[in-house]
C-alpha cells in the first residue's frame, strides 16, 4: 500500500507478534510447566515507537515487512496514520516471551520477514520520506536497510533518530554520521563504547565517546534516572532527571521515550533538545506505570497540557 497523505514521522523498522506467557518460573531445558496467563500483543521496536508518536498526535507511518496473510495488515493500520508494508512468504516476526512471577523474562525473537525489508523496497517510499519531518530507525531489521533509509533522509534534510537496538558491538561508523540524534540505553552504550554505564557521570563519559563519532546529539536513557543529553554544537552534557513513579512494567519504556522524542522533533522543532528529552521522560514515566508494552503508551488526551 503506497503512502498517500503527508506524513511527518516515518519509522522504517520492525513489527513483531508478541506471544506472552506468564508462569511462576522460567522452564528448564526439556521441561513443560503450567503458566497462568497468555496473551498476544503487537510489538517490535519500530512499531512501538511509531504507535507512541501517533498517540501523541503525530501523522505517522510505519514501513515494514510482514507475511502476506498477516493480521498486521489490518491491526497496524488502525492505530497509526499509514503503513507501507511489503509482504513476503516468510513469517511475520514473532517474539516468544515467558515472564516469571518475579518479572524476569526469557525471550526468543524470530525476525522472519523483518529481515527481508531491503534497500530496493525503500525506493517506493522515497517521495514520502523526502517530505517527512523525522525518520526513526532501529536494528531489528537489516542494518543496511536502516542505514540506507537514514542516508536518504539526511540527503533530503529530514531529521533522523537512530536507536541502535538490539545492540551490536561493531556498528558501521556511518550510522553515527547520519544520526541527528543517536538514542540508546545503558547496556547499548556500554557495548558500543566498552565503558561501564550505570551512573550519570559514566553515561556522560560514554556519551562524549559516541558524540565524537559524528552524530549531532546523543541521548542515553537511564531508566529511573532519566537520561543524559549531549549536543555536538554546544559541547555540553546535561543530565535530565525524571520524576519518581511506581514502576509496574518497564517493558517498552525506551520505545515510548523515542516515539515521544520523534513527535517533539517533528512538531516542536524550535524547543531545545533538553526540553524535548524532559517531556519524553514524562511520557515514558506514564508508560511504566501500567502493564504491557504498546497498551501502556499514553495518548495526548491523558497527558498534562504543559507537554504540548
Ligand atoms: N522506573 C522508572 N521511573 C520513571 N521513568 C522511567 C523508569 N524506567 C524508565 N523510565 C523512563 O523511560 C526511559 C527509558 O527507560 P530505559 O532507559 O529503561 O529504556 P530501555 O532500557 O530501552 O527500556 P526497556 O525497559 O524497554 O528495555 C527513561 O529515560 C525514563 O524516562
Ligand atoms: C536496553 O535495551 C535492550 C533492548 O535493546 C534490553 O535488552 C536491555 O535490557 C536494556 N538495558 C537496560 C539497562 O534497560
């Protein structure tokens, strides 16, 4: 399905079906145990980020690849403005997730059709992409496809957010150069820099290291500690703390943060990046206070007007 109307936030990335079982504990190899709850959710970092941007009011589109019989064709379209899905005989990406009573999990991801989204497919979205305000990419699809999309965006003056997740140790250096904002969490920053990242000071140090690789800005999210923001043009790093809330389920908090950041970059381009990060902290803080991933992401109408 081609992208028709003007779209401001475009996500080129993954969509997955989450198959979630809750059980008292995680099974051992070869063991079968009884769980007490099962549900199917719609996830994938790309889709999660796109849904959060849409819930804040962004005209948003998801560019992804799914199985030709996938339920995604109807479900995704209902929650975001537009989808450009390519279909494949390969299975739609799936994540089998087991969560124990302590909240720990074991996850197997089969990327399936996601990995088949290729640079040829991007030719079909070139016109829409060049007119967008923000492009968001991650690493749950083929890295070459993400990189190509980011290069296309940069050539058209479209702002880019890159989320190097799930992390890989050796990331093509080009990714840094085409990232207006390079946004990762603690463990990703550790893997990419080889430095420990658990305190704010350590995050600022790792952030300097990432910034020096050529991105416009770096944001490292720090869970309940908020995030740090570093900008090449200001050669400053700022810690943006967040409010203390009772976290019930932090799954997808990073995706909520990035979706919100994409929304602010598209619609409030003159607001300083630190202020965007402060607001994205507040959106993500709402998402951790209820169970679930996309289902916990807040809508504009439920948020204080000071965020808009
Ligand atoms: N316990 C918390 N209390 C308040 N805000 C939180 C909490 N956990 C996460 N957040 C918010 O969500 C943002 C992203 O969280 P985090 O750094 O844990 O990302 P992540 O590790 O990618 O998330 P995920 O849990 O989905 O893997 C934080 O910068 C913060 O704004
Ligand atoms: C960072 O995100 C990855 C997913 O890419 C997740 O597996 C990891 O637990 C996160 N790290 C932290 C410290 O939350």
